C-alpha cells in the first residue's frame, strides 16, 4: 500500500521564523516529528512518502501515487489542512487524520474517512487492525494515555534534513501544572510520562549518524517535570553522549522554577542546553492567580530570568495580555518587564481559550466565546470577550509589539541580554550557513533596512565588549528582522 503522509503549511507568524530562515538557507524551523513517529508505527511492508508543505509543495503526482493520505496538523494549520482535504477528496483518496487539530474539533471534518485521535500509540494499532480485517471504523479515540517507552524512533529518512534549521525529539509528555489557558494537559494529561534514557540516546545516535550537527529541539512541554530522573539518569547520559561530538546543542521548554535548582541548571548546560522557553505570561500577580499559574507566583520573575541567563541559558519567553484582572497599566508594565529581563525572543499574545481547556469551559459558561480559535496567539485576535474594552486591549497590545519589536527597543534588549549572559564553551562546528547569514545580515539589515544604524552600533559594540558573543548578536539581529516583518505585515 502506498501511504502519503502530509503536513500542512504554517502561516507566516512570529513562531514560523520564515523571514529569518532565509538568512541560513533553510525552509522550516523544525520537521513534523509526529508524522515521522507515526510513519515508524505503520507496517514495514507499506511504501511511505512524506510531504512537509512547509518545505515543498503537495504535487498532483504525490496524490496520484497514494492509496491513502494521512494528515496531521495543529489548529494554526487549519487553512492549509482544509485545502489538502479538499484536494484529496476530489481525487477520491482515503483520508486518515489525527493530531491536535482533529482531536480538538473532530466534528469539523466530515470529509475525513477515518479520524485517529488522541495518542497514536493507542489508537493507530486499533485502526490498523480493523483495516487489515476490512472493517475500519470512522473514529478512534481514547481517554487513556500511552506508554511512550513503546514509541519507536522517528523515520528521519523520510525527509531531507538540509531543509530544516533544527531537528526535534520528545522525551516526556504531560505537565504537572494546571494553567487554565493551556491545552497541553487536556491533550496529554498532568502525569509526566517519560521515555527511557536508552530511547533518548538511540534517537540522538540516529540523528548524529545521519550527519546532523545543528540544533535539536526537545519539544517536551515541561522538560523538568521529573527532576530526579533528569539529574540521576538522563542528563549524565546526555553529557556522556556529547563527549567528543561537535554541534547538536539543545533547546527545550521548562517552567520558571528551573531557576530554583542550580544543580539542574548546571547539568543541563553541561549536557549542551543553550536555550529554554519559559511561560512567563505576565508581571500581574492577580492574573497569575486568575489562570492558576502558581509556579510563577511569589517570586521575582526578572531575577529568575537573569539567573538562568547568568548560568548559561538563553530564555525565550511567552507572554499574555487580556486577563480579566488586567487594567490599562498592564501594557507599559509588560514592556518594562520584557526590556528589563533582556528576553530577546519575547512572544506576546492576546489571551485565547483553546478548545478543551478550563478557560474555554469557563468562557463558554459565561457566554464569552466570541469566534473560532485560530491557534495563533500572537495574531492580535482573541476568541473570548475580554473584561477590558476590546478596542483598548488591541490598542495596548499594538503598543507592546511596536515597542518591543522597534529597532530601538529590540537592540536595547539585546545589549541588556549580552551584558548579563554567561555562555558555556560548547564545541561547535562553524557551518557555511552561519557565514552566509553574517554576510546576508550585513546587506539586508546593515545596508538596506531602516535599522541599519542600530545594527552597526550592536555589531561594533559586541566586537569590542564581548567578542565571544558576536555570532549570537548577529543571530539576534536576524530574529529582530523577522519579528518586525511579521509585526508589520500580519498582526491585526
């Protein structure tokens, strides 16, 4: 059987890094890890072909070849997903779909022949068994959570690695916290489930053996959910694995209480972690209480961020405005926090209520769900009716973005970060893409753009004051270029 696996296209957003990727001659930030993993669960006798529409077009010949089309998508990919379904349906192809978009809104896709929902480790074998008997059902779903120690190594051979800026892997699923706006626990539960350390190392070995030397994103929603296992088993194994190897530095997501554990930070940095995404959300303590973000309360969040930076971890931050307890002061408070913390990659969005979350249920009971959830929390829209006047909320949100992504605000923040950051000396390989990125940044930002004065100020300031951080400074100028492009072109 010929199986076509399709990953729909992402729109141009802050998180797509589309305008930055061209500097390093890449087409997408990360590959479709879910589909690559699902592919490894399919019968070995089936022929498989994967089309990631973020790096290549879905061609007529792809669909002609296929006996069955498998689609996986997130909510933000909805528009492209609808187009793929329409195209496949017009050719009378059998369509099988799964992933967060379909799990959250299965009723929206009557054209799909088979919905394989929730975690594929449980529902996909049921579908395959029924299919082999000639009696496949339309919907497969479960309330159970999978044993991910049985999850296979992704089929990386189905993609062309050179199109991607980083690869990805998953070590855990679930999150112990209870943030009411987050759909992670609705999809994956509160209990942290872990792969074995041997699985993690096997995935790293395969990636390295394929010649990969760039970044690796560990996509766990909270990598530090089980600190004991990390300290005693996982991180020591990763440290040993990196001995004698170059490149393959890690990014992940973690809760801010990582800053409370010096031993864990030191181990992560030694293991090759250089960046961590943290859900800061807001400097408004009332809003943190409102959304049950208990792990962020009763602490100096700026100090927590700066400590992580000083110990060798760049902090990327997620922020939200539009909580019921927010007033007109939140906009300047948010700007001040972001600037003082030196969080260069600061993603600020309006509060959204994803389907399945506690917040969605509360807003639904109160009659405050106002439109369809887009999945893009930084597009200047919200699917709830806020307590604050919506026009004032959008105006304040625009003020935040225009300030933190302005050349002045952004470059000041980069300098604040570089002054505070103390990087670990990791063994890396300089690749031609980095040299090309420097030359392209000089032309695109240093010569053509309106922020060229700020670019050259940072360029020479870094060379004279912290030359070891010069490559990072150039990387940030490219990030800033992307953020300003998206802010100008796409935010409502």
